[in-house]
C-alpha cells in the first residue's frame, strides 16, 4: 500500500531558510567587499594626495629668479612650474594635471584603482582624485608657528 502524499498547506515554509541564507550571504559578501576594497581605495587616495603634494611643491620651487633679483618679488616661472609638476606626476606613473599661475601651482592626480572583491558584483574600479596647491616661499623670517 502506498502512503498518500502529504498535502502542502499555504503556510508550509520548507526551503525558505535557503533563500534567507542566500540573501544574507550576498549582503555579507557585499559588506566585506566594501570594507576590503574601501580600504584599498583609501590607500590609493593617500598615494594620490602624496604625489599631488610633491608635484605641487616641485612646481612651486620654480621661481622666476630674474624677477626676484631685480624687484625682490617672488613669482613663479609659470611654464617651468607647470612642467616640473607634470614631470613629477609622470615620474610617479600616475595620471594628473598641473596648472600654474605666478602665485601658485595646482595639481590634480587621479587613480583608477581596480577592485578585488567588488569586481564579483560588477564594480570593477574605484576612482580616487586628490588636489593639492603649493605657493612659493623664500627665506625664513620667523620660527615655525610664529614663536621662539
């Protein structure tokens, strides 16, 4: 004699734990990916900031010496400042832009950082950008901070 098949009621929830587990596991994986790749993106942002600051300082060192010697006014040699900053970015192997005026150098560095875990859910890169500005300074007239 064959037993009669059990009828499923509308409140039968067999298999629902599997779907719940899949959803929670996906959410946890996405959270772990955000933390891990977010940390790597923060490290890339630190690198971009450091390179931008160094490039800006290199550009700000390009003072128009002829003007400084004849007038005592500190101004940048704009083409040299821009070229020095751009050369620094290129030497670091990164992408960026440098612009200069007679009073300051502005450098923007961009890094497209590939993701490791988030790539599995369709986020393949995280773009970080840093901008730094440097101005030329000559001589030391007072101690750092203004007090002896």
